[in-house]
């Protein structure tokens, strides 16, 4: 059992380090491609608005939000929220990020199944996130006397892990839509399209690492639960 716990800890540490590396590379790529201007000089806002129009979407608002890499699409109020740098910048990085977030709006407009499933899970996952750490902490402390507490925490954590994996096809598909449109619309050229593709590839890797790390953590909690019950 101790050997298995050590292996889980090693996997957990591995994903922590991997997550840090991927995040660092993503930020580095974003800084690099932020210094490469688009040939047509369009800003992130203009790229997003054009992609919406090209897809026949007129009820989605593009707006600026504070922070770095805080870009997201909100299906509840139909807003594409671009970080200030992406919103104003006229670079390859800004175009890639803006098109990716607009890809989510296109998914919403076309009833993309994975996005619909993800949206349905948002309320229960939000509730689970509020209590899961407390349940897991108390559950580990009381695993021998009150194992049901840890089991409840594991169920909630499993829900957040499932959410992470459902997020993967949503994010990958949004990037695919973005890249196809960037090329077909002439926003990117043969000279710089690979840079937009590279930026979105590293952004997608952050979600992959997060999902796998969440799965490894879930297995760790399950091992604590099964070990505590045997003891």
C-alpha cells in the first residue's frame, strides 16, 4: 500500500511540474506571438466580430475584461469576453485567442453537443467546488471512523474530474473552428498561420494536463478511502 501511495504521489508531483511547464511555455508563446502583427491590422475585437458575422451570429456581444489570459465565452448572456491585451492587440496571438473564444459562440449557435453537456454540468460543478475540499480534508482525517464523509468528497471530486474531461473536446473543437476560419477568411496567411496554430496547441495542452492531473488526484483519494476501510 505504501508503494502504491508513493507512486500516486510521484504521479501527482509529475503533473504539478508538467502543468507549470506547459503554463510557462504558453505564456512565453503568447508574448512571442503578441509581437507579430497581423497583415491586415485587425484587433482581437475586430477579428471576433468578423467571425461572428461570417457565421451569421448577431446576438453575441464582444467586450473587454481585466486580467491576462482571462478570455472566455459566456453562453448565459452570450458575451465573448476578451482580456484587455487581446481585445486591443493587432497580433497573431490576439487573433488566435479571439477566434478561439468566438469558436465557442459558434458552438453555442450550432448546438454543439459537448458544449451543451458542459453547460448543464456547470451548476452542479460550481456547488461541488465549494464543498469538495472540506469534505476531502475531513474525510481523510476521519476515514477510519466515518468513511462515508470521504466517499462523499470523492463523488464530488469525480464530478469535477468528469467536467475537466468533457471540457477537452469543447476546447479542441473551438480551436479547430478558429484555425479553419482564420485560414479561409484570410486573417492568417501561409507565413503566420502556423504561429496561430502553435499558440492554440499549447493552450489546449493546459486543459489536457489539468484533466489528467485531476484524474491522478482522484485515484489518490480513492486509494486513501479503500486503504482506510481495510484498516
